[in-house]
C-alpha cells in the first residue's frame, strides 16, 4: 500500500525545513538560500513560492524568540543538544503560531508533526507534538495567539482548542 501524497503546503514546509538547514549549516545569506532552494522548487507556482519565502524569512527572524519558548518546555535539556531537524520544525511551527494568523493552530501542529515524522527520528513526531502543545497553551495563556478568519476565531466564551 502506498503512502498518500503530502499536500502542497506540507511540501512547502519540507522545502522550508531544508532551506533552514542549509541556512544554518552554510551561513549563506537568506537571499542565496531562497535563490538556490526555494525559487527553483516553486518557480511556476507563485502562491507557494510566496508562502515558502515568507515562512523561511519569518522563521529565520524569529529563531531566537522560538528558542526562548522551546527552552521553557524542554526540561533539563540544552537546546544545542536537540536534533537539528526537530529544532527547525519547532521554529517553523512556532513562527506559524505567532505570525501567520490565517493558519489554524491545529493545522500548524498537525503539519509540524508530519514533517518531523518524515525528516526526524522515530521519536521526533511525539517530541515535536509535546513541545508544541505546551507552547500553544503558553501562547494562549499569555494572550499571544492572534488568529483571524473564518474557523479561527472562537465566538463563544471558550478559547479555541
């Protein structure tokens, strides 16, 4: 039985993960990484290229902020000891939670878990899921989760799950 094909946005997230890895490993400029990894992949699909560039650039800018949130939820663990791919997946997901108001948190978490499953270790998916659940709770408690649009805003007295 064959695996279902990932959706297009998941493929974009996978390319952004690869771009973050290249950016961190090579210390090349963001422009160089975009030109060599993201643009060739989405040259004919402008909407996906825009999403990929925006996610990559925003994640590169928000790395320190994401690390602060991650560090609060990894007990007795140094950030530099985390698997690189797990850390980069967490960076992307936290960036989406904070700076992409049109993407539902549930989608962000599901996509991050699937990317971690595809690129990480056997334990990456559950690790990423656990950290992101804790970060999401913290962002909600701190009133830092800014989601808008249909299906993203809770109209009752309860905060969305």
